C-alpha cells in the first residue's frame, strides 16, 4: 500500500506580493539613506575656495546641510553668519566668507557714475568690525 504525501503548500499570491513589496521598500529606503549620507559627507568635506574679486578676499564654499529641503545661503562677515535673502532648493547652499575689506580704485569705480569724483573717507585694509564710509556722487555709502 502506498502512502500519499501532501504537496508542500505554496504561498498565496498576496503573500508573495507582500514579500516583494517589503523587499523593494527596503532597497529604496537603503538607497535614500546612503544618498543622503553621501551628500551630507561631501558637503562637509568640500574645502572652501579663496578668490580675489575687486580687491576683496572672499572664500566660497557650501553651508552645512540640514534636514530642510530648501533654505538660505550664508554670508559670513567678520565671523558673524548672516542668512541670505535668496532661498535655495536642495541640500547645496552657498557660503561666502568675507574677511578683508579694502577700498580700492576698482571698488570705487564700481559704484561711481562715469566722470564723478569719488572721495574715500577711510581707506586701506580692514579686518575688524569697523565700518567704512565712502562718498560717491554726493551720496554716503557705508561699507560694513
């Protein structure tokens, strides 16, 4: 006499779909976490680049990332961080660091009308919080 062994029970279609959905969600979640961590790490380790523009020394870099999808950039003047008016979408936001202000002929020419005399009240290089006043075309301009 032969014995009949029952066939192994096949998982139902709904159960297979649930397993597959969980597997896909785990892969997508892992991909998102690794991507976010990579972007945050890259933004932190990217060094600032120092450039000279109009006689001013400016360091250009990226602001530290946060958990918001948009936000302002940063302007750092003499150690004081000021958020920019412009808002940037995404994790990459610029950071401009200004450490030295020097009133040079290039700067005065930038603000003056052609043929207008420019008088510098205080000149030279400044790396303190003192303000500089420049009179251009009869109008007093304060440079922090």
